[in-house]
C-alpha cells in the first residue's frame, strides 16, 4: 500500500497532499501494469494501420494519409482497422497522445464520423429540415 504523509497541516501542504499521492500512485501503476487508451474510428474509408514501430498510418478522409509518430515510451496496437490502442507507462503522455490523435478528425455531430474514445457518446444534431 502506498503511503504519502505530509509534514504538517498548513494549507499548502494539505492542498498538495492528495495530488502528490495520486501522482506517485499513477507512476507505480504505470511501471507495473501500464496505462492504455482505446480509440475507435468511425466513417466509410476511415482506417488505421500500424506502420514502422512507433508510427501509426491513418486514413481519415483527407486527400493524403496521415502518419502519426509516437513520442518515446508510447506504443500503438491496432487490433482492427477501426480500433487503436495507445499504451505507455506515463498516464499523462498516453492521454495526450490519444487526444492528439482524436484532434486530427474529431467526431462531427451530423453523421458522427471521426476518431473518438471507445464508448464516447457523441451528441448528434438534426440535419437540414425540409420544407
């Protein structure tokens, strides 16, 4: 069990106590189990493929394929053409890489096409109303 104790009950120490405990706990979990985020790609012709180690090849409806290079310590798994798993030991970096991939083509509200987190619900809008 992880234990982080503060020096005294001053306001500053109390404010940073929980933060420090959580950061240390996340580091321990990252080293032992690792962190992962799953993304799903929705759209006709949208797909992902694992390229060279640390490189993700994405077809997201642009006129060109998108190559996404992972920072150090991050790996990609592509179990299906429409699913990407981002893995690593640092929780913050894993989340940032997943957000950067999602930012390439955010899910749009009319058809729902784009890159989203697994299980993310996208609010849909009604299309153009006919007269």
